[in-house]
C-alpha cells in the first residue's frame, strides 16, 4: 500500500510538472536598483507601438495597462488625451524612439515623474497542437523624466491554453483574460519591488 | 485520506469550471465618487471589428447608470456639445475639453472609455461570446481620473464545452459586463 502511495505521489508530481510546462510565465524584467520608486506618484502612459497585425492591439493593451496601474494603487495616471496633446505640442510623432531631451520635456509638460512606453509584439490566436489559444506578448519601459533614463523594463508573455486545456478539456482563457494576466504580471514586477 | 482526496478533486473541478475575473477598479482616494449623481457618458471608443460596439455598450452603460439612480445627460445633448466644441477624437480628449464639456453640460463628471472585445470567438469545441470594457470617470473640474474599471466576460462555459448546452448570448454577456462594472461603482 505504501509503495502504491509513493507511485501515486510521483505520478501526480510528474503530471504537475507536465502541466506547468517548461515555459515560465514569469516576465523577464529589469529594475534600476539605485532608483527610489517611491518618488513616482504620477505617470503618463504613451501610445504603445503595435508590432502585430491586429489593428487595435496597442490601444487595447494601453487601456488595460492604464486601468491596472490605477487599480494597483501604485501611481496616478494622466488622461490619455492629454498625453497626445503634449506630444503634438512638442512635435513628437512616435513614442517608440524618444531621446533623453524629449522624455524630460514630456515629463515637464505633463507634470509626471515617469513615462511608460513600449510595444505589443503578439496579440492573436496561436495554434498549440490540436487547439488554438490566445497569445499576448508586451514589452514595457519606464523612463525617469528627471534624468531621461530607463529605470524599469519588462517583457511579459502569456498563452491562454495550458496543459489541462490541451489534454483534459479544461477551460481556455479568452483573449481579454490572457491580456489582463499578461499586463498584471508585468505590473507585479514593479509592485513587488 | 479519502475525504481529503475528494476535497482536492472537488477544488480542482471547480477551478476548471470557472474563471476568476471580475472588475478591476480604481477609485481616487480623495474623491467620494458615489456622491456624483449626474453624469455625461461620452461615446465609447470601439477597439473591435464591430464599429458599433462602442455605441451598443454605451447604451447599456446609460441604462445601468439610470437603474443605479444616477442621472444621465441625454446622448443627443452630449453629441451636440462635442460638435460645438469641435472635439474630433474622444481618445485624444484633453483636460481643457473635459472641463468645457462639464461646464456646458453642467456635470461634475464625464464617463468615457473603450470596448476592447465585442464578438463571438472560436474556441476548441465551441464558439462563445467575449466582451471587455474599460470605463473611466473624469472629474470635470480637475480633469483627473477619479474612477477606472476594466472588466471582461464570456468564454466557453463547462457545460457548453462538454455537454453542448446553450451558453450566454453576446447581448447577455455584454449586459453582464456592464452591470458588474457599474455595480462596482454605485
């Protein structure tokens, strides 16, 4: 009986290992250790760069990002339209290639301590064996508007269909749920710091 | 040993059956949002292939706000003011424009946002409705975001996936999302 229990336990462990898979859901991130994030009270989220074929991917991710930043209680966020207006005034066409001076100018114009910008690399369904599942990958960066340097960067990715969905018919996430998880994971790296 | 195993199995079954997503919301600490009893709901941005998704959800938002006892400015009146103020894009609306809208419509807050998903998605064995919305309430005196919520609903239910039962329709899912989100506020 004891031997049977051991086999059962080993079997369950193997199943769990298979279930979690080798793909880590932990986002890869970098935080500048010499920066006190406590001074960042208000941020501006710039329009994200859309590197996918989904027309509204960047806007959809930006909305969730703003909502989650606010909900996390970490920072206050500037109204999105105000960001666009400030970029227009300063003649900044794209948020994907900002130089130090532009970061500082935007910070002054918007009255924020940091800017968040980045890109959406994946936003769509992917084929995984016999199922299709939502796949979202984003890269976010935070720049200090005082120095103009990057103080936080993160790449977060998520796939909606896990081992249980593929093999046991468990519920797969919707695209919106995967998106929310990916954004939450990214923000958590900042919140945990 | 057996009851423990059964308990574990039941827990796993429940996790498999249900997701755990609800409204993600923020309420500005120094503002009593629940005291606001009159709101203008601006047209919502549609980030889906359905161009009318924003208007459909806006209608539901207005209904739910009214049902919660909040007075809502007539959509036609909002459109007229937006036209008068020459507001072209709602996603790029500035604090100055929000203040002017507040003045013209005599409201302390305006609601704006977007619809991130609105349609039927294809799953492994079943098609299912998926709706996600982002709503924000902005103070018309400061232009600050005083409330923000993101919510989603839909996805294939356990019974639809495995037993082919009829799931919620797109309209029911949209109503659920909006109701949950507005209920979180009022």
